């Protein structure tokens, strides 16, 4: 694979009307695969001098990228229209800035190594794993490993949901057949039909994180805390010096309780899913 083949790939993606961002991402993957081939000395087997102009690689203009957003009323509508399982997922993403892989990795019991993903009172989510294609993996970045404080009303909704579930097959909070929910199915069967009903274009789960980010900014949440909850990187040395604020639980809880969710949760029955068989008591996490 060289510049000529890469140009053909890019032209094919242009014909298929892929976005500039998608084309750039796929080319980056291609380049990393070529570079990963090394010999016994660690030298590249296929060194390349990539020529972006020759390949006609597009330049991604952030101002032209599509970044759909939703309002608090739309968040409430999506949660209300969804099934309880999906509705609670959306509430967690919009109210805790969780990525879809992070929310589907939540377990109600601790791992064998003693690490938990959610506290017993459900007021703290410990992001230590993520799920991709129904398989657990490390989080997206180092900064994605974080503790997220949960507003009291959402924590209570989680507890009610857990109380109505049967976790004998799996300890994942959101599961099907003992495995984490497949992201594609949630989009196809839940989010996209709801958005269509609302007269909105199809979009991904990131709309909930964008909502949360805007809510944090609107309420003037301290910069360090905002980045921690969102899972974003430090910007400068001062950020590193102030990192101890992240360990101040009382300080975090004060801000979490102060700003709330930014949207109203539906009534209790809409975010719970009682089973005929009572759920087994939770083990200490």
C-alpha cells in the first residue's frame, strides 16, 4: 500500500460520499497498519513518505463538521419515549457525560480484582473499562479513567432499576443474553426511531455528551472538574498542579448537587423494569 493505492481508496470514499472526517480517519488507520509491520530489529518493513497532496487527502474544517445538539426538552422526550433500559442509558450519558462504551461497561458488582464500576449508593461511577463490539477493553484514553459524580435523582433512578433486574446471568447494568447491549442495535431500535418521530435527523450518542458539556459550561463548573467529568486531557502545567481537586470528594459532590442534571427525569415507573423474579442482593462493590 502506497500513495497511489491510498489515492484510489480516497477517491472511492469520495464517490461513496463519505465525510472528510471519515476519510481522514480511515487513512490514518491505513497508515498505522503499514507502519506497524516491523522486522526483528524493530525497523519498519514498509517505510513510506506519504504525500497528502498527491493522495488528495481532504482537510477537515471543524467549522463545517456536523455536530448535532439537543436541548433539555429533547433529552426529556428521548428518555420518556425510550424503553426503561434505554432511557436510563440516555439519562446517564446526558447527566454524567458518559460515552456509550463507558455506560455499557457498568457492572453492578465488583470485578474479581476488587475494582468497582459503580458505588453501592449509585452516586459515583468509576470509569475503568469500556465496551466495543460487546467486548470489554481499556477506556478510550488515559484521561477517560475517572470518577464521575451522579446527581441524587439519577442515582435513585439507578437503584430502582437495579432492584428490578435479575443479574444471575451477567452483572452488566445494561445487558442482553448475558453480554453488554450492542451499540448498533440501540441506535437502530431505539434512538434513531425516536429522533425520526421527533422530526430530527439521525445522529449518534455523542449528542448527550454535548448536552452535558454545555450544561457544565452554563453553570460555570470549575475547569478542572469539567475536564475530569468529561474525561478530557490537561491543557497546561497549572492543570497538573490543581489535579488534587479531583480527589476532593466533598468539593465534587457540592458542585454535582448544585448543578443537577439540566433536565427532568420521567416518573419512577418509566425508568424501572421490574421482573417477576426478584433480583439477588448486591454484593459489596
